[in-house]
């Protein structure tokens, strides 16, 4: 898996950590145990062990412990902590010593991960000079420099390093560096194919002679990748089987995941689907076993989740769907349910990675095994490599439809529709119809036969950017046919309490921000609203007047007249007052009319109060107070929120806010909406909940239809962005 490959040079270097002085047996044992945990992928255990010997409150600790802890942090992608500890170990080491060279090499790895190329090269050069080019650390630094070298120089550098590796006396160390060299050479394609094979083959021999099962499996895995790249699938499969056999004596689950994943791909290539399912299933089970130790990053608009984990889950789901389509009777339903459960695991893992927390997701009460109400359906559109799969679950069972639509085509259509709707353009109908044809039309027959009027959608990737209410069948919008809610997954959807009196509502609003503006970073300010005013009446930011939301006062006044409520407006809406009110246990609904921005990363998402921002973490703290355990929040409404444009992780923030708050549902918007339309929709929505006793999805549908049927607000810009996430009842 990619995260393991990125850490390879650091792993190699770490094996050379100098032993503590004679007599320091306790420290030596500590380092050995911690290194073993790291090697087996148990990063959490390694870090806990080392932190006890090197606590954060202690400015200094033994350099060897600080260095080992720094590398453990690095592998866990806790990069700032890694920087602190590695710098501490580096500074304490004697200049020009082997230990200094070791920590310089590790700091080079860290700098490369932080995209600080010049710093990385400087550290690597220092390590090579201090250790000597023919030494083990010198070779490690040389391999790292080769990875950063210009493309036309990499092969010559690797060839030069081949001879230097041969001078290292320890066979196990030579094997480690040959695996690194062979992996790099493989990335260079045909010109370096021979060098890659010779390096990995020699590493295999040396590791077998040393009886190092983990290192042998690493060499076999890389050889299998080389063979897979070149279409030698039978040979690659044999190497995978050998690698997995080696790991029976080791506890290196992340390497086993990689081998099982490749084994599944190869078996599928040979048409041996039953065995392929077992291989994929084994990989997924091992991922779940060490999920909390797998570091996930989000950088440059890309999530490493999608590169390292999602393809494994999707591969299993696709195989189960294929088998389900071919099966009959009870076997068909069981295979489709297994596919659905696999998709649920994808959704759980993705939201865990977005929030940076496993517990918040796992603590949600599951509805997956609860029978769906009549006239309600759950739709999973799953974007696969070979097309779009639609899993549809109703009270009568589960069905699947396959749509021959490429991922690229779906992405283009979704982005085009989202952009047209956000900007109130008139060209939205074409992509709205195309997406309806791909996502809803294939299941129209089942929905019609079962009189479905409530549709719960668990959207996939780019489809999260599109409000499905705005899809169009050529005659009418989807919202005219169905009450629509979005769920991050039914395993992450908490059931609602009984309908009836909705109780007192807390209304919090910000029409004129105060000191909070001075505390926002420039980037965050840019994300809140466009730099220039848009159409008259539209919510917008005037750079000179601040981030005013003039319609908030009228919105809160209108809501106050239609429900029992308490209000916090402007100066009253401080972080502390909000905390005091929401933790009182007096409210089932919390309605916030203020800028709320959901970004691709949870830590960059926030709600603006008058004096400061309320982060998702802070929201969790407030809304999980002991006073709310018996009377939890039923609905969190964010009437002026928006998600970052174009990034399909950003809408996860609305779901994340609901989960962190333990709210049954959240109501938010994908983009800022004109004030009068927002006020009208919110008033009608709450009227539907209280006066008419409607469920949340039905109440939202009725409010949206009122805007749709008004000529002034008929464009989906005004009514479509409002999405209900979570419990629809």
C-alpha cells in the first residue's frame, strides 16, 4: 500500500539506530519492543510505549528514544510531532557522527513528505557526507536523493547505488536497500526493468538466506508487482502466495493486505471470482483489524484513502455485485446484502478519515438491520471502474442495476450541474437529465411498483456535490416525486425520536460579525463567501463592510413567531453563551443562521459566532454534554452554511457535524442562498414539522416545492441546495 512504500526509506534507516550505552538494557529493550510494534503496523502501541518514556511535558529525553518516537510519529503521519522529536534527537547527536547522519536522513524523509524538497535534499546530503557514501546510512540517503532527482538522472543514480549496496557486509541490510532500489527502478518502466528485476531477485535470495520472513515477503511483493505490471499474471500470483506463506510466521498485517489485494486482482484477471472474493475479503478484514493504525492524509486535493483503501473495498463490492446478479433465490439476496455491507464499510472509513476519529462514527446507532418503512427506499449509487452500480433497498428486499457510465463522464456531468446550479445558470437541464437517466431512471420501475415516496440516498464521491432533488426526468424534478434525504450510510444514521411536539428551539444568528473576523485566517475568509457581491439580495461578502448576513434578523424573527424558541443574535451569540444554551438540555432543535463553512478537511470547517469560530470538535463537546444524554438534539439546522466548491469531501462536513453532535439529522445547504428564499423555506419546513406532524424529509420536500412553484424562486438555485442529512423521519 502506498503509505508503506512512502515510509520505506525511513524504515530502512531506523534499523540502524545506535544501541544505547552499555548497561542501558531497559532502554534497549524498550526500543526493540517499540520497533517491533512499528514493523508489525501497530503504530498506536509503539507510540504509547515511547510516549511513556518520552512524555510531551518532558523537554528532553534520551536521543535514541526521541528519534524512535519521531519516526513512529512520521509513519503515523503526525508530522508536526515527528518534526519536534526528530529535531530533538538530531540536535543532541554529535556532529558528523553516524547517529547524526541517521537523524538527518529521517528529517529528510519528513521534509520530503512536507513537500520541502530543498530541505530534504540538504538533510540527505548531510547524512551521506557524515556517514560516507559506502555506508548503510549513506546508501539510504543516496536512495532518497535518487527519488528526488530529475527524471533523466534517476536511472544512472540507481545503477551507481547498485555497486555501493554490494559493499554492505550484512546481507539483511543489503536486501532492504535492494528492495528499495528495485521498487524505484520499477517505477521508471522498461529502461529500468532489468535493474528492477535483478535488485528484487537478489533481495529475495538474501532475505531467504537470512531467514527474515517479513523482508522476504516484501521482496516477493515487489517482484509480484513487477510481474503484474508486465502481464505475467500467473507468475505474479505464485509470488503472492509465497509472500503470504512467509507472513504466516509474522504479524505484519499491512503487507498482508497488499499481498491479498494483489492476489484478488490476479485471480479476478484469471476469471477465478470465488477465490478472488476470498482474497479481497481477507484484505478488508485485515484493514478493519488495524484501521486505527493506518495513517491517512489529505493533500493537494487528493485523499490517500482513495488510493490505499477504497480500491480494496470497491474491488470486493464489485465482485459481490457480479456474483449477486448471476445468482438466484436466497443466494442472490445474501450476496447483494454483502455488497451493501461492503459499501457501508467504505462510507464509514471515509467519514472516519475526514473527521480524524473512529469513535464518533462507530458510536452512531445503526439502522442497517432495521426494516425499512413501507414506501421508503435506500439508494446506493456506487461508482466502479467499469460503470455505475445502483443498489436499491426497499421493504421488499434489495436489487441491483448496472449502468454503463464511466467514472469520468459522471464526474463531468456532476461538476457541470453543480456549477450551473451554484451560479443560477439556465443550462442546468442537460446535465440534470443525464444524471437522472444514470442514477434514478434505472430504478424508476421498482420505485413506482412499490409506491415509494421517500428516497434515502447514500451518495458516492462526486455525486455528493449534486442535490439529487434537482435531477430532472424530462417532465419534472425528482423533488416532485420523492422526499429526499442524504445519509452518509445507514450504519451512521441514528434513529429519530417519536414525532410530535418538537419542543423549544434555540435560534442563533449572526447578521453582523464581531471580533471573529480578526481571528479567521485569510484563506478561511475567502472560503466564507465570494469576494465580490453577486445578484441583488444574494448572500455575499462585502470586503469593506465585513461578512454581513442582513437577512438573518428577518429569518430569526419569522421563526420566533412560528415556534417556541430562545434567540441569540449578534453580540448575544458568543461562543460561551452558545455553549451554555445548548448544554442546558432545553432544546431538541438548534438552528444556526451564520456562516458555516465545510471544507475538504474537518479541521478547516467551522461555524462563525460573534466573537470566535465554533469548530466541529467544539460542537461535539457542547452537544455531547451530560445534560443532553437523555434528551439529545434531534435536528441541527445550518441555514447559511456552504460547502467548498468542487471538492467532493467537503459535503462530508454536514454529516460529520451531525455525528459529532449526536444529532439525529442535520439540515444544511451546499451553497449560500438568497435571504428571502432561505427565510421562506425555513419557516415552511418548521411548520411542516410542528403544525402538520410531517417527518423531516417530507417537511423539507413541501418547503422546497413551495419555492419551486413560485416563479421568482423556481430555479433550483433557490431550493435545491438544502439537504437533509441523517434521519429522515
